[in-house]
């Protein structure tokens, strides 16, 4: 999933049964099931998690993890059943509400997803994933002030996670608060150090301030980085080249961005408007 915060299998137990009542074999199978999922081996993950639940049917974390695997495999209905089963065992399983939020997003029900993420945060305000997802949905529907508030909390919870800093700066730019956004860029660079994500923040600040040449230089270098940073850099490089009057370069960058991510909204916007 291409999200502000990518949901990983959870490693803490969210169950009304204590850790002591969960057999060691079940805990180990849950752990190795999570590892299999992280490697994309969904069948093995399901098998291990299912055996963990044979050992302890009230193992809430295993039910949640099983739901996440089902969601990754595209079986949204099965995923929802797993998450709701976890909640039937423990109504305060914050991770299960996180999972339900992901299900509702897959179904296109953003309001229900927001509600689920808020329920998760009401139970455990320290969980970064529901806060990141809630902020993303708020920004998408234009509730920028609330999105900013959630992102400011997120970067305090997970100061080592670049995605929160990137999203917070973007929201501040959308709110037309360039000075605050610039301060966030500086703070992110101080906390995170030199890395592709902070280079992207610096490039975005250059672009936002109209410094097109340094922005293009930074973004050109970043566009060769694999993964989300490189994809984002290509989209912004298309914007920068368009603003510089380089239509052919803008189209080439946008086309390359779409080659990496066919749903890249920024690249589609450049192709539609930079002529």
C-alpha cells in the first residue's frame, strides 16, 4: 500500500489474555508468521498464524496479523472478519480498529475509516499508523488544520520517521505558511540527518521558494533513488521542469513517474496541464 505510514505486522500483544497464557509456540509462530508476511510469503504467514490460533484461539494479535495478511492478499471481507473477531475478544484492541480503518479505505468509505482510526487513537494515542492514516485522510478532504495538528503529534511520537515530516511540511505549504514549513524542514534535517527524505524536503523548499535550478538539481539526483523517495522526486521534478518552461523534460519526468506508479496524481496533473 502506498500510504503516509505503511502498516507493518504488530509486535505487541493486544489481547485480553495475558502473555503468560499464550503458549510460547503460539508466540513464536506469530513472530515467524509476521516475518513471512514481511517477505511477501502470504501462504506461509497464514499457515503459521493459523497454527498459533490453534494453540490459543483468543490470541488477539494473531487474529489482527491474519487480517492484515488477508488484506494484503486482496480479500477485504476475510480481513474484516479477522479484525472484528479480534474485537469480539478484546473491545480495546487498538490494532484491530487500525485494521478496520484500512478495510474501510479499501471500500472507499473514508468517513468510516477516519472513525476507526480515531477509535484506535482513543485507546492508544501512541500508535503512529492510525495517526498517520487519519492525517492523510484529513488532508485529502481539505481539513488541513486538523491534519496539521495530527501530523505535529505524529512527529513527536515518531521523530525518526521521515514520512511524518514530509507530510507536515506539505500541509503547511498548502496552508500558505511557508515560514512554518521552512522551520519544519530545518527541524527534520536536524533530527534525521542527511538522507534522501531530507534531501527531498530541501528540494521541495527550493521549489516552493521559486529556486528552480537547485530544486531541479536535487530532484534529478533523487529521481534515481529506488522506492517512494525516487517516485516522489520524479513527480516534483516534472513540476519543476514545467515551471522552468521545459515542457519536454516535464513530460518525460511525469511519464517516468507513472511508469513507477500508474496512480501518481502529481504526474498525471503535469501531463494534463504542462503543454
